[in-house]
C-alpha cells in the first residue's frame, strides 16, 4: 500500500515535471520569444500588439492555447557590391559590408518580427537593397577624389540616410565598412601614377645617393690605404737614408775633420777682414759723410726758412688786399644804401607835397565853382524878376501893338530883335562863363566856330519867330490872339536865354 502510494506520487511528480517542461519556455540570450494566442499587454508597447515578447528569461506557455515563435537576435552581415556613378560621371564599383542585427528594445523586436519572422534568411537581401540605393544617391554627389580621401564621410552619410529605414525595419547598424573602390575606367590608377612616379623618383634618388655615399666611402678607404702604404714606404726610405748617412759620415770622418779645421781658419780670417772694413767705414763716416750731412742740413734749413718767409709775405699781402676790397665793398654798399634811402625819402616828400597841392587846388576850385553857381543863380533870379516886371509893364504896349503886328509883322519882330540883340548875345556868351578849363581840339578855328555859334543864336530865334508867324497867318480867325502870343513869347525867350 505504501509502495503504491509512493509510486503514484512519483508518477504524479513526473507528470507535473513533464507538463511544466512542456509549458515553460526560456529565451536564450541571442533570441526573443514571441508568444501569441491571447491578449497580452507588453510594457513599453502600446495596447493592441497582439503578442508578448520575452527576452533573457523564462515564461509559461499554454500548449494548444498559445503559440511560441523565436526571433534571432544574432548579428547578420550583408555584403555590398554596388555599381555607382560619381559626380564627375565616372562609374565606380563599391564593395563593402554591413553588420546589423535586430534591436534589443521591444519596439525594434516587434517591428522586425512583423517583417522578418518567417523571412529571417531574407533580411540580408533586404538590407543590401536599402544600402545599395543610398550608396548610389550619396556617391552621385561626390567625386572620385572625395571617395578615396574621405571614405569615413561616405560611411557616415550612408548610415545617417539609412538609419530611419533601418529603424522602421527594427534593425540597427553595428558596423558599415567600405572595403574597396573599383574603377573600371582606370581613373584611380591614373590619379595614382603621378604619386607613384614621384615615389619611384625619390627611391631612385635615394638609391643614387646611397650608391654615391658607398662609392665615396670605398674611395676614401682606398685613399687611406694608399696613404698608409705611402707613409710606410716614406718611413722605410727615411730609415734607409739615415743608415746610409751614418755610414757615409763614418767613412768621411777624417776628411770632414780636416775640412772643418780649414773652415774655422777661413772664418777667422773673414771675421778679421770684416772688422777692418767696419773700421774703415766708421772712419769714412766721421771724415766725409757727417760734414756733408751737416752742410746739406744747413742748406735745406735756409731754403725752407726763405720759402716760409716768402709764403708768409704773400699770405699777408693777399690778406691785406682782401681786407681792402672788403672795406671798399662795404663803403660802396653803405653809400648806395644811403643814396637809395635819400631818394626814397625825397620821392615820398614830393608825392606828399603833390598830393597836398592837388587837394588844395581841388578844394579851391570847388569853392570857386559853388560861389560862381550861387552868383549865377542870384543873377538869374534877378533877371527873371526884372523880366517879369518888364513883361507886365510892356503888356499894355504889346496889346497896343497887336494891330501893328497884323499889318507889318516882320518889321515889328525885327525891331524887337534889334532892341534885344545885345541881351541875346550876352545870354549866349554866359554859357561859357562858368567853364574853368576848356580844351579846344582845333585851336583858333575851334574858338572862332564857338563864337560864331553863340552869335547865330539870334538868327536862329529870328527864324523861329518867322515860322510861328507863318503858322499864325494860316489861321486868320485867331489873328489877334496869335499876334499877342508871339509878342509875349519873344521877350520870354530872351529872358530864358539870359539864364
């Protein structure tokens, strides 16, 4: 009985374990469990997702009620092989690799599950297509040189442009590398040729320099070797010469001693001769040369003294002449200045006197003209009053003579002119009475013409009177009144001329 219970308990436990094993699902570190079949609510995800996401832990799943699917979170590598055309119109072939994976957040896992759950093997192709399009667009705005030198720039722009699409797919880019840029036209190779040629040139120059240095070192070593050989031979020759010399000296010791003794005798004799010559030279110096030098010194001294005296005399005369000339020039200059000052003062005095005399004459002439003008005015006024009184006195006479004018007009006018002729001439001459200075252009003839014109004023008056009478005769109905008017006009004209 007890054994049966134990067995039953063991079997029950075994069933429980098996059932639990069947219901318990554990997500591996590199995968995500997608549990569907019931309404679930996942933290961080909006309602209505329809499935539950489990990563890095275990969960219970009801068999037959819920379904469990796995989504790999491993890395994927998509090889890129894209044909592009640069900004310069040069075709290039880009080769690279994109390393990507499903994002670790729940939203990225949900986006990737909905798009690639049954097509996880096709994720690489999809990613390749996305990056191929962006690479072609970005490479179209760059040059070949920029692709070569700024490959990191191309990578960053590609990642930035494809990041939004990859996020929608639930994928993240771990790495993007442009591995190779192929140029079917040879443009890149041609770009590299100048640099390669420069490198090759530098290499050849370096090799030539190295060869030259090696040659120089070899030649220097050979020269040093030759120098050592020469020095050795020279030393050996010197040693041999010294040996030969010692042998020769040993053979010539006797003759050399005799020659040395004879040489000593000659030296002593030569020394004695030199001493004798020096004695004679000193004697000659004392007897001949010193007196001659003294005489020459005396002569030279006297000549120099005479020359200095002549020079001093000439300089004194020149100085005296210069001082005399300067004194004479100063005297002449002073006299000229005094004369010029005197002339200046004399001219100023004359100008002042002339100006004062002219001012005085002008004032006198002005005063005289004013006085004469006043006198003429007073005289004219007096004459006018007298004429007026005379006219009033003669009015009755004129009235009485009116009838006579009608009968003999010319006789009456002639009588009136004859009576007043002196006054007419005087009135004509008075016009020249106020003239202080008169200039005649034609001399005596001009003076005669002037007086003739003054004397003819009466004749002109006579002609005017005759014209008036003729005009009055043309209107007989007014004869008396016209005659009276003419009789009155004649004396008035005379008075006016007097003024």
